[in-house]
C-alpha cells in the first residue's frame, strides 16, 4: 500500500529525511508555494479475506471469492516494485477462462519485480454487503484491496460490461472520474477488443492499450518502475506522459474533442506534445516465443469452459466484413506444430483437464491443422483426452478432421456459422461459403454417424430483407434433408442460433446503419412462425435467438463518442450493472438515461445506432490505428453494397488492407514440415 502525504514548505519539509518515501514536487490548490508529494511504501497490503469470510455465508456462489486455486500466484507484497491488478469486469465463471487474462497473468508474474493478481466483478448480493461493511473491492489471489496496487488493468471483451467498470472502481474506493484521482490512486488502464474505441470510457480511464499485451504490459511496468525509482517526479501527469511516449499507451485526457453543431465530431487534437496524432496498436510477432499459458489456473468454482485452451494462431485474413476481431488482430501469425504440442502436454500435466481446445478465430484454417489434430490424437490415443475446435469454417472442415476430433469416442454436434441466410447476404458480408459447401460437409458427417448440427446466423445485416432471413429456415431444411438421405435415419436435427448484427469500429461496416430493435424482432418472429408452420421439418429445427434490444445498447456503446460516457454513468448510478446478463439488463433504463443525457446535446440513441455515416464524418476512433487503411475499409464497404466478395489474402495476392506495411509486420504461416514427437514415460530411477 502507498500512503500519500502533502507537506507544505513551512512545515519544515525541506530539511526532512525522506529515506522512507519518494518525493515529488507539485503545488497545492489555493497555495502558490510548492508542495511535496511523499509516497511511503509499506511492505504489505491488508488481507481482506478474514473480513470477507464473514460475508460469504450470506451470498450465492461464495466459492468464487475464496481463491487458492491450483497454479494461482501470491507473491510477497514487498518483493515487487510494480504491482498489477488484472481485472475481468464480469463474474468469475465468465472471466476465469478468458485466454488474454491467463496469458498476461503469467507473463507479468514471470518477472520477479512485478506482482500481478486477478480480480473479477462481484455479484450484486456481495457488492451490497461490501458497501454496507466498508469492505473494498479485492483481488482473488491475495485478497488485497485494488486501491493498493500501482495499476488496475481491465480486459474488455464486450461493451456491455462498461457499467461493471464503473461499479468496480467505486467498490474499490477509487474515484470513478479520472480527473478526480490523486497520487493515492492506481492507474486505470483498459485493453481487449472493446478498447479499440475507448471513447465512451474516456472520462473514467487513465489510458488504453491497443492490441497484443504480452510485450506492452512489460514495457509499461518498466516505465512505472523507473518513474518510481526516480521519486515519482511530476506525479500522475508525468507518468501518463511517459506511458504515451515510451509505451504507446493512449491517454484520452491528452486529446481534445470538438463537435459540429449538428452532432458529429469536428476534430480530435492532442493537447500535449507527447501525444501523437495517431496511436498505433501493439502486435506480437513469432508466437512461438510466447507459449502461454504454461501453468493455467484450475478453477475451484464452475466456469463456462472447463478445458485447457491453446491458441494455435492469432489473426484472420478471411475478411468477414462484420467481424471486428478478425480485422483488428491482423496479420495472421501461426504457432508451429511442435510449440502447440509442447503447450498441450504442459497444460494437461499442469491442470488435469480432459479436454483440449485448439483456439483461434477460425481454427481449421491453420496450415497444418490436419497434422496437428492427427498427431495429437495419436499422442492421447487410449486416454480420456478429447480435442475440440471451438471455431470452424465450413469450407475449412473435412470429415477426416472430424474423425480425429472424435477418436476417443466423444462425438458432439457439429457447429458452423454461415451468418447469412441467403447467397446474396453472404456475398454482402464476404462470408464466402455456399449452401452447397455446407450441404456437402454435413451430408458426409451424417453418413459417418453424426445426428445434429448447429448453425449460427445474424439478423439485421446491411441490405437485409425478410427473404434473406427466411433463407435461414430454407438452409436448415436442406441440411436436414441431406442428413436424412445420407444416414437413412429420421432423427436428424438442426439448431439455428441467431444474434442481432452490431456495426463495430475498424470494420467495413463501421459506417452502416444498425437495424432498429423492432425490425429485428419482427423478422425473428416471422422466421419462428415459418418454422413452426412447417409440419414436415419444423419439429426437427431448433431456434435460439436474442431480441433486438440489448443489441441497440451494445451498438450505442460500440460506436459512441465521449458524450456517451454520461449515459453509462447515469445508468450505473441508477443501479445498472451486469448488462450482459438478461436478468439484470434493463432496456427501459438505458432509453430513459439516453433521453435525459443525450437529447440536450442534440444527439440520441437512434443517432448513434440507426444512422448511416458518410465518408467525410470523423469517427470517434479515427485517431486510433488498428493498421487498417481507412480508404480500404471504405472501398470494402462499397464492395459490400455491390455484393462483391474479396478472397483470403493468405492464398491470394495482397489487396492492400494496410496492416503489414503500416505495422511493419507480415503474415506468418506454415507449413513448417515438422512433426510432433511421441510422448514417452520418463524412466524410473530404481537405484
């Protein structure tokens, strides 16, 4: 913990021995004389678990807050020079399996001078008790207060967690507004996919890290360590300036935003010499040098995924126009087959899991996926270890691959994502998968013993019509027909899962109008009724969907500017938290707060969501560089409207998206030509 004292010159500060602390020179408001900020480093931070235990008997799922999981790390507080809280602002069951958090937790803790602990959002029942008992937000590993750390780093994978961000800061007794924080408060940094448009959170965060975090967080830690060693000269303002200049951190307070009278942004300009006009993302090359996680945490409470996950490559070049993750993680960087093999072996040994997830945005696109699955299946033949590809494209899948994944006898349903219900729609979104591709794949699978398939779609895509949505039902019928014919059985099922489309920053659809919630709901109702009325196939088609209202709020937060921060705060102060959970989400609350906070400014919920942008409009994230050329994104948006597709640049000539030259990177793909060595039992020393 760090105690901050402000000493005025007439107190004799100039003659004091500051051996116990670190001194910075500043000024006290209302006093023209210089003051000295003394940060006294205390060798320990309080362990809140004894106090917390008294509350846990009164809450649901108390096991989520106890910690002590296998492979968790608790370092002595005094052993570290820089201390991080890595927080996932959602419940433990959702946040613990997060791959990014797991990687950064290990990367930071491998340095003996860095301490990193995990934190998650506490459920409302515990939050209420903590406030009543004056117990601040805590880390899971050491149950130390978040406010005692140097940095609170939050990983944001979805915009609907923004109210949780504010709630976590308040519960930690950290000022919610960045402008109100002092030297006694930690830096609040964000990362993850949602940080590529951090503007709605600009008033609440100190900085944002764009892109890969493995190298960036270590560099940030070095900058903070050096600043502390020098006596924290210049206070918070100085450390933020150093993080901008030396670590590529985006600091929103170093930029001014001006607006046009009719609502759009006029310009975004730096107000500090350290701040660049364009902030670039961080990209880690040669993933073989970063084989994390090596020692994954084994959760003691139930989580959404119970498996060892190995990221087999990062990035995507398929060019799906709706997919933010595929755009912002370019270029494609593959891990070699032997690195993947060693990661899997180590991960299984460290955890005892019986499932291995080979992760990527489209796992079957790895240049050696056949060799990886076949040789891993060979390694674990006769064991209870199963392999899975959580993300697979129809045109990259084959039955040999499926058979390897089910060699141990486990045969789950097949899952694919055509996304659009018609051929025309799939051309618009550049999902270059034909219905015949799907039919051929599932027919082969059904002939080899599979009985069900799950298909993912979106509703509300640009240029979409009712007929495009009804095409979803037609595709499901054709899948079932093919399955019945191939297998000779009637018990073939197809489940369709449908989500509302949301335009995302740094994609060709960033200019698109979002379909109103009522339009999505009407189309889904039409589809549901059409399926229900089909006496021949209706009972064999399962339908799962989300209504359009949460998507409207996600759209507001995805493409919002700094003015939207007022809405986030208003919703939170009105009790809004855990907006990603149906039981806590209130559309009415968001609409009311939008009306109250935005309409006096001349904008509205519809203005941010259902309005199409033009090329000239300054977008809130235009000063943040994901490597993608803005003109290329616009041209691809025009190609979408013209229903023109674009090929995968791994196997075709470069089409100048800009990432490789802009980021000084390159596509890294195999094949490597290497093979996995079989695992052998270590000899026993009988001497």
